[in-house]
């Protein structure tokens, strides 16, 4: 039997959204003639494999470049997490979910990209099955080794929460490993999946975003002929164990564009209720953003773009942008954010597009935080464009706030966590 108390195996690479910016560049570069057919995991110290330095160099983000060893680690990690198909040869290929994610980034749909990122990781983790010796993952998941199903049972037996001491003991408390602990790696992955949240003391609780996915995992019984990589390659295919749960989560949280894309990849037809059709209509109907709200926001900023490095001004160039997206649902406040002037910021057209795409955000003090995806997204061919340089030059600078405008941290936090593509 696998060991679930004190010795969780991990590949020792955490999941961070911004890491995928480099993967986007590597996937694109791997299609070049000089790299096709090469073994990306080849020995970089062998003189015959000098090409591998050229390949890793294509993943340069701004002034940051990566070495071949780091490049190889990144690729292995995102294969493990279900974004890239498992193959040792170039070109690299997206999985179904990875392709949906990449398209969302390139279409400027930051909210969809975040949703896909979380559900892709959730789907991958749900298939993790420890081998009997607990030193690797089973290629064919078996019920006795399912980690996330076991963790759900553990949480349920502890009133839905584990404190840090218990979680650390489960992951590392009885390990015989000599090279450090895996608590931080596992906790990062579990939280990034949004199936769980980290509580105040470093322990774990259930997340409230994906109840259908949690329930599907709780009831998951692996089939002996379906391997984990097949489930990760196309989790929307007929016969995939979490297909129905994923479709329901997409229907609940995705934009119309994402729902349409999912429909195109699945024979399952998503049927929307009258209420959901109304929600879909509202999400795309621009006229819902009333002229009264828009005018108030622009007046507050005196028709100047709030990005400190941007000099755009005047009624022709300035728009009112929602910080917490208009399409987001907030039943607690009866969607107050849609008409709250504090949820508005004046931006020029260019800055507005980049903000909605998740290519920059604000920290808790109103300072500009750019994303590394500025260097990799197909939306931006080169970061040397003046409209992009405005954002990069504004990094860590304070949002230009008129005296009477209050910076609302709650709305900014929502954008950082649900739209922003990560530093």
C-alpha cells in the first residue's frame, strides 16, 4: 500500500502561473525546423547537443533568460500538470486544456486563462496515484493510491480543515528523503488548483470555487485501461473521468467564448438554463455598462489615463475600465461592483486592453505590477512598442489617483487573483 502519512513523493517543482510564459515561447520555438525531432531532455553537457542552448534561449522574458537545465525542469513540470503532452521529442504540443489556456491568453481573456489554469491543475492532481513504494506516480491510477481522494477524506474527517502541523506530518513527517521536504511544493500545487485554500496557519481547507470537481474526485474510481496521461491530454473526451465536472465548471464560470470553444472540443452539448442564458447575455452586452457610471469614472480622473507612464488624455482616448470585471458575479453584494465608481479606473484604449487581458495589475497599494506574459503573448508581438513600454516603465510606480478618488483594495485583489496572469 502507498504511504500516505509522512512521505509524499513530488517532482520538486511548484506550479506558478507566470512560469507558463516561458513555456509559451518554448512551444512556439519548438516548431522551428532546426529543433523539430530533437530530444529536449538531451544531455546538455554533450558537445553534440549544443543546440539545446539555442533552444532554451528562445524562452527569454525581458532581461530574464533560462539555462537548459531550467528549461528541462519547466517542461517536465508542465507535462506533469497537464498543459503539455508527454513526449521526449520536439515540437512540444499542448494538451487540449493547454491549448484552450494558450488561446485564452492570446485572445486577451485573462479570466478564462486563470480558470483554465486552475482546472487543468485540478484535473492533473486528481489522477495522481502513489505507487506502492511511494517513490513515484502510477502511470495507471489505482484507487488505493489516489492522493487527492485520500486528502478529501482526511479533510472530511477533520471538519473540513487541517492545521499546518497535521498537513506537514502528512507530507513530510515520516520521510526518509535526504534532500529536504515537500510541504511547500505540494501546498502550492493544491492551492493553485483552487480545490483547496491555505488557511491562516499554513494548513488546508476546502475551496468553494469548484464543488462539482471536488465531488467528482470524491467519487472517482479509476478504470484499469485509462492511464493518467490520457486523462490529462484530453480531459473533455468521452470516457474521461472528470469530463462532466469540468464542463459544468466551465458553464458556471467561463465566458461565452470559452464555452463555445469547449463545445467545439466535445460532443457533449452544454445546455444553458434561462438564468444562465441571461448571465451569458449580460456578460457580453456592453450597453449594460451605463453611461452614467462611465462618465463619473472618467470625470474623476479628469480624462487622463491613470497609468503613470502614459500621457493619453481627452474624451477621444480615455475609457472607464472595471477593475473587478463587469461579468463577474457577486451575489453577496448583489453585484454592486458593476455600478460602483470605486470599481472604475480611467485608462486609455491600449492600457484598458492590456488590463483586461491580465497583462498587468495593481498591488494592494495601487502600484503597477506587469506580467511576464507581456514578453510571450501573441497579443503583443514585441514589448518595444510604445504602448507596451508605458506599462513596463510604470512598474512599481503608483497609480495616478486624483485627490478625491479612493483606491479600493478589494476590487484590485479580485483582479490580481482572477484576471492577472502572474508576475
